[in-house]
C-alpha cells in the first residue's frame, strides 16, 4: 500500500509542477487548481505513505520519481531538449530509486 501511495504522490507532484509552469505563463483558476491541488494531494499521499514505509525510503523515492516525471513531462509536453546528458542523469535517478526499492 505504501508504494502505491508514494507512486501516486509522485504523479501529483508532477501535476503540481506542470500546473506551476502553466500558471506562471498565464494565470487562471484552472491552472491555479492544478498547481495547488497537485502539490496538496502529493503532500497528503506522502504523509500517508509514511504509515507504511520509512522516511529514508519514501522521501528519496518521492523526489526521484517526481523529478523524473517532471523531466519527461517537460521533454514531451514543452519540447525541452532530449540530449544525452539529460537522459543519462535521468537514468541515474531511476536507477537510484529502483535501488532504494530493492532495499525493502
């Protein structure tokens, strides 16, 4: 259950980050809801995941998956560059998250 919560929290963290980017570009209520709502739900799910998993696992996984999701979202939605350095860094983050998962 804890892994499902933290995975879902990471998805909402990406929603919040994308909402923040969109809100910074053009302010309207829908983008504000995506921004605040995404981060709020992410924090709530993060909190509940701590009932099942240790903080030393939850926090890096949450941040790593959120960062990876934000990078991939920006590459595909906002046409950010797909160079080898960026993809290599992304691979290292994902390997680290998988490595933490394997310690449980």
